[in-house]
């Protein structure tokens, strides 16, 4: 058993047929393509330095990958071209045109076929985080690998976390506005990244969350409010932080969806409001930011003075 | 079989045909060195995630490809509290190693407390941190190592996550007796030094026609700062005066296992399943939680352009508490008070979604989705929560390319919830999205989109101590969410691009609020509106003057306001309860960047940022403070 006999992730016959290329063309090898035309020199250098470049050698023990693995057989594209003609054209500053239209028209393929081009090698075992690609939001919305991964961009095919913001905001414009609100996660500042919480390659979970719940994603970094606590905030341990917090950005401090005390009064009965001549309590005590007194609002292990879990202590 | 595969390769004489020589690729590197000038006036929150001190800054990047080794190193240092390191090494495709360090500073809030009624002894305020500014440094390290076997496709991996949050924050808490007869609100400094460690070890491989991945996770959360505070409390009706603990941050430990299985053996069918078990223990109190999750997905693509997928998840969450917790005064051995602990809520949640996508003709795609979620709670009644909540959701969407230059997206979402647990969740909601993208000219791109959600709730359920609380009263809530945006991109010349955006975000709620009078009777303030909105404007200019000189300018301006308007006189004096939610602020960011490249790989860069945060109401009861700052960075770059 080897990778060479592994099953591709989406072996849909119709899409596979789109990736075969011209049946009347032959494979000619990268040396007759990239190396012969200096127009591609930078692409060649970047590609050969990449992981897939290493796979141009059978010594790697990996599936062989070269230009024609993606672009299809290239004999028709270079028909009639010779190194001498390319050199002569270059001498007069002219780029020798090849019949690129005989190659696979990658840009105009359906998104599923574009993705299959990558997935036929990057099957689940090679890149295990692609397990959930097909049922994931991006695949369902006809987003292929291409908008995020440009294998000709350089030798490094891994997307740097610094680049993810621009990638995601190309489509998710509304999120960009949320990150410009006064309270926000530092995504615009380049100090936290969309991929910290989201798995763009697909996920079992809503909104492509990396973790099994939104809450599990939050407490990965916010361990100070993870719990479990003896006095938890009702069953919010079971629910999502988004009941109170706007996860991308908000006009209110601490990413609160609405400001206090209104946020809390949506679910909780306000404290007594009339002044008590015996105890001296006044209504002013009870209408502040609730968390001025209920400081352990996510949960606590220490009962309040009355012995209840009022999250004041 | 394996032997056949290798025989095939041998017969093709691959080795001979591919006498491949890895090219000589010279290493590429660049360094930059500069100085960062900072001028701050007012609150540091104007740049919430910047360490606002003058500093040297530096950076370097190195790429080397001496086959079969690949090495990449990127380092950016803005100051001692803000740097990023990305280190990658690969040996062929067999060993992949990455270390990512991301360290940044967060100017955390300092909410000013006020004595709302100095004429009464309580509630009072005890300010112990006058003039103090707070900030926390987050040092996050991610490490991953993957080793692949060259022939049999077995991968073994290790992932490490290490996060230290170190600094000082404001701790606001309640002292006095901690009960009605004597209340003191306190503001004091708290040392924070928390460490999160998550380590994952796993392996994946083919096992016949399925791929299997197994991982084990260990998590630790340690507190080295102030895990719990102690303060003097006055006597209450429940316990004598003494020194008691409060505001604990518990240390946690936990572990988990994940099994994932995937297959696409039959072609048009793709199936995946995962099983997860996770436990957590609170080392301060002994509270425990265990979660078991089983999930599966099935996708069927009967023909091109048509996809159906089904997902099902079952989550079993079990919480356990100790029967009692004890409060003690360390200075008084007799002052030990056991309190019974309430039974926690445990739950079982079943989630199912069915998604269909159909593309009848090129340029037109329909999508439909049905979501079902049912939560069954144990001990919910103790917490005045419904024993069961069921949610149903239906989504219909269409994407249509009306013309080669016009794209239309439409979406409608309906949700229905039986017995919602929280008042902020609707019983019914209708939402939608409309988006139109138009490319009237190759150099012009325009987008208009509008999203809305209308939510209703007829039977609010308030959590409180009085007997009147329940499901019987027809208390009402209505929520309107509206988001609109206009985006235009104009390529004025091949070297000059302008981008402008405007976004409007609105969150309006009208609902009945409830408060007690002194007798504990419910006082209903009906139809209290809460209005919150924000306008966000951005303008960006990118000017590529020449190969040597590039200019970038960006401005963003955000104006937001919020307020709610109770009518019950009890809530309006001596300080209106609405004062704390009343807010109007503006936030201006200006960014200008210029980079000039000389012929010999040298370059110069000037970067200027200006921020202005303004509390436009000057409301002492909100938690916004004015701040203004300039950051200028002058740096030199050298590339090889």
C-alpha cells in the first residue's frame, strides 16, 4: 500500500474528465516547457524549490508532480517551437507564444474541478485537515483552493498567517467592518488571525470553527473563564459565548453585544429599587455596570456572602 | 497491491527518464532596522493592541533551499512586547516542522467607579488604583512537527500550544459585607500571569479504503499571578467580619482523545465520522466536566452541479460538582462555613443539518439547508431553565450571474425555537441577505449588500429570586438587526487604486424589563427600547508611483452610539440606570506608508499612524475614555 494507490477524495468522473486535457496531446515533461522558455524562469525556480518541486524526482518516493500534472499534456502547446526559435525571439525582446489554449483551461473550470486538481493528490491522508472539505461551507459555496493558494506565488505554498486577513476579507467584507469597531480581536492589527478560530478547509462545526463549539474555540486562549465552576452562569458552560459577546467586534467594551446593565437586564430581574432606611441601601447601588459587583460573571467557586452563587465573590 | 505498483514504476524506468537534478537556488534574505516614535495623549486604548513606548524595531527574513532541506525564517520586532517569529523547516516531504511565536500587548480597560449618592453610607466606592493604566502581554507559541513515512502513508505528528498572559488588570469587586446592608465597590490592581499549555500527539494513515486519524490532547491552565484575592469583609447576616477569599481564577487540567475516519471509496459518496472525548477538572474546587461528541457526515453528488450532504452530531456534556464548598477566614480557625453547592446543569445535544446544492444552468446556483438542534438538560429546573430546547432553521439561497458583469446573491433564513433558554434568543426569526456585485468597467468594482434579521419572542423568562418569575406572563421582546454596506474599488490608472467602503450596523431591541421594589414585587417597565448602531467609513489609496516608490494611504472612521430608554421612575434617579448604557464615540484611524527601493537592494520606509478615540458625550458613567496617539516608524531595508 502506498500513496500511489490511495483513493482521491472526490473521484467524481465528470470533474475528473475535465482534468484529463487534450487526448490528442502527449506529455512532454517540464524540461520542454519551463526550462525552454525563460518567461517561466521565476515560476520554475519557485516551483522546484517547493514541496512539489521535490516530487519532480522519483527519489522522493512521492507521486511525481510537474507542470503537466495540473496543466495537462503539453505537446500541442509547444508544437513547432524549438530552443533556437525561443532564443532568437528573446534576442529581439520578444516572448515566443505557445498555444496555451490547448492546455487545460484551469481558470474557467468549475470550482469542484479546480479543487479536485489539488485534492487528487492532497487526499485525506496527505493533508488530513481536508477530511471535511466536501461538506464544508467553502466547497458548498463553490469556493475552490485557488482563491487562497497560488502555487506560482513563490516556493512557499503554506499561507502565512499574516496573509489570511486579506484572503478572508476578499469575500467576507462584513467581517472587516466588525473588526473596525472600537472593541475587537486584533485581526486588523495582524496580531490574531482568522485561522486561529476557523478551519477554512472544512469542519464538522458551524462557521467552520476549528473546535467542536464556539465556546471551545474561545477558551483555548481564554482559559481564565473556561471552568467548570461550582457556581456556573446557568448552563452557559453548555452554550456559546456569543449569547453575550460579539466574537469579531463590538461598539462595547469586552466585545459585549450590548452594554451593561441592559445586556444583563434582558434575562435578569433588576435589584430592588427603593431606598431602605434601615439598611441604607439605595437604588444607585444596583444600577451600575453589573460586573462592578458581580465580578466573577463567567463562574466562581466561592459562594457569595449569602451562600448563593451570585458571582460576587 | 504494493508490489504491482513498484513493478509498474520499474517497468516505466522512471529513474532513468527522470534524471532529475535539484537546481541551485541561492538563499534569499532581507533585514530591516528602524525606530518607532510614539506620542500618546490620554487613554492608551486608542491603540488597543500597541505597546505605546518609543522603541527600536527590527526584522529579518531568510529562505534557503539546499535540497532536500527547506528553511524559512521570518522575524518582526516592533518592541519588547510585540514581535512575531515564523520558523519552518522541511526535510523533503518527510519531516515538516514549524514554530510560530506571536507576542503582542493589550491595553486593557480601566473603568472609573463613582459614588452615585455620597449622602448615603452604602453603596460606597473604594478606589485603590487611582491613575493606574493596565496592560497584558500575550505570548503565544505554536509548535508543530509532522513525520511522514516514505512508503506506507503513515503520518505521526505533535502539536504544541503555549500561551502566557502576563501583566496587570483592573479587578473590580464587591466588599463591605458583600450583602445588602453594607456594600463597597472596589477597584484595585491584580497581577496576571496565566499559562495555557495544550499538547497534541497523533497519527493518521490509510487502513484499507478508509483514512483514520487518532490524537490525544493534554491541556493545563496554570495561574502564577494572583490565583485568588483576599480582602476584609464586614459582618453580614450570614457570617462574621473576617478576611475571606474572592475572585478566584482556578487552575485547570484535562485531557481528550479524538478519532476521525474518512472514506471516499465509492466515488460519488463521501463519508466522515469523528468521535471526541474530553474532560476538565477545576483544581480549586474539584468541579469536573466531561464531554463526549460523536459526529458524522455523508455527502452524495449524484451528478455534476448537485450535492446533498447530511451531518449529525451528538454531544453529551456531564458536569459534576462537590456537594459542599467551604469559606474560611484564615485568621480565625472557628470561622469555617460550609455551603451546599447547587447541582450543575448537564445536557445532551443532538444536531442535524441537511444541505442541498443544485446548479441547473451555468451561472445559477440554488442552496437549501435545514438545521435541527435539540438540547435536553438535566437539573435545568434548579436554574429556572427549560428541560428541553428545540431549534429548527430553514435557509434558502440563490446565487445568479445575471450578466457577465453582475452577480446577485439572495438568502432567506427562518428560525423557530421551542422553549428558548435565554431571553436574547427569539422564538421566531426571519432573516435575509441581498448582495449585488457590479463591474460596470474593467477598472471599477461595486458591491452593495444588505442583511437583516427580525426576531420575536412572546414569552420572556426572567431569572430572579422572586416567586413571580416564570413562563406564564406574556412579556414581549422584538429585535431588529440590520447591516448594510457599499464598497467601491476604482483603478484610476494602472498605478493608482482607490477603495471606499461604508458599513452600517444596527442592533435594536424593544423588550419588557423587570425590577423588584423593596417588597420584592415585580415592577414591569414595558417596551423599553435599546438602540445601538455604528457607521464605519474607510478610504484606501494605493499609488505605485514607480518600481522604486510605492505609497499607501488608509483612513477609517467609526462612529457608534447606543442608549436605552426606561420609563419607570424608579429607574431614573438619583442616577438613571440608562446612564451606563448611554454612549456615543468616534474612532479615527489614519495610516500612511511610503516605501522607496534603491537599486542595490537597499530601501527606506516611512510609516505613520494616527488614532483618535473620543467619548462624544463625555458621559462619566460609560467606560470610554478619550485618547489620541501618533506612531511614526522610520526604517531601512536591505535585500539579498
